[in-house]
């Protein structure tokens, strides 16, 4: 807008900022994945990722919080200090950051933070995402199993997809990996998910990060298969992006065997493509380094 006087332009930039976020760093991986390290006006770091797929899909992974108050032991975000919940505008501005340069059509809340701890802002952002080209049906909200949030999503009129980060099929190991399990144990979480399915009739995605010699054994696959009703759940196995945590990712062979067991028991199972590994694309890796 060079047709406006410089003084007015400066005044507008100050008083009516283009975005609530500023870009601190952006990295593009060989597979086309773009990861943006963004910052709020009060200096809080957060990340957003654009994943480009061969079939043309353009999927965003958005953050709901800067840092995270939960402390999942395999997660880079969990190891950094929790700053605060993001506002709805800060969530929408992550999507707009990418939408300014290309079309986007899918979105998952699997970036930094637990979306159910900031559900008002997340749902408010979801109401606006269709204006950017992302329908409610193409939007998924992921949770560690925060039951009050699952229940609110069950009552919500928007047809949003629920994703559950499970990562273990028994309470002792799950509590070790995700201390929130002490508060909301597995059976109660799965009961809430079943009620969600009965109301919404849309299958729930189970996210299961594959950690070598921790949760990837044959008998653990069997336990998971027995736990999950194939008519309610689809499983997405996630190869682990190594962070500074003590865990290592499972081998390809271990992931293939695990998948085969689940499929033999009728569970639809996918293995997530590893995206942007060389640009620290796992949740919180860039921001944890920058914090
Ligand atoms: S996995 Fe999610 S809920 Fe757990 S610490 Fe990381 S961001 Fe928080």
C-alpha cells in the first residue's frame, strides 16, 4: 500500500497489526513440509507446520498453547516451560500464515499444547477455519484423554474429528509416558470416547507413537488390539522423531509387525509418513530450542 503516506502506514502497522504473530524462523524440508516458529506479541514462542501430500492435500498442524502444562516424557514441548493459552486470533493467524501463500484444506490440532485445556479458543478458531478453506469435517482435535474436553466436543455441533493420543494399552506404562493418565485412566477415557462415537458416529483416530523397546512389543500390540473396538477406532502408528528425550524410535520391522497384529484383529491401521525430520518437525522441537 505504497499509495498511503509513510506516517499513516507506520501508524496502521502499530495500531492494526497484520497478524497477532511474527515469524522468527521458517524451515522447508525436502518433502515439502514447512515448519514455522512464530512468536506472539508478548514474546511467547509457538510452532505451526504445513504438510504437503502427493495427492494434493495441504494439511496444517496448529498449536493451541505456547508450551504445555502436561509433561509427556517423549515430547519436546512437555520439557519446556508452559507460557500460556493462545487466543483464537493467534490460532487462526497460524493458519493464515500459510494460507497467504497457498491453499490449505485440512487441519489437526496436534502442535504444541493440549487443545482441551484451551477449548474455548480452539472451538472459536474452528468456527473461522472454513473461511480459509478448511471444513469442520477436515479438522481434527487431538487430546491426551482430557475427559471434560472430550465430553464438550461430544456436545459440540461442529462435526470435528476426535483424535486420542494413547501410546500405551495399559495404565502403568501410560502413566509413565503421560502422567495425565493418573488423573484420567484408560478405561474412563475409552468410555468417554465410546460415548463420543455413539453420538457422532465418526470413528476416532488413535495416535500411537512407536518407541523402541518401550511400547512396540508383539504382546503390546495384542493388548492394544484387544482394547480397541474396530468399529469405533482407527489406529495411526507414528514413527518417533528423536528429540533430546531418552527414547528411540522403533525399527521399521517392529512397526510393520505391530501393524500386522492390529490388522489381523480387524483394526484399520496406518503408519504416519515421517515428515520433515531434518527440520525438527516433531511437536515443540524448534520452540524448545528457541525458548
Ligand atoms: S504430547 Fe501434547 S499434551 Fe503431552 S506434553 Fe506434548 S504437547 Fe503437551
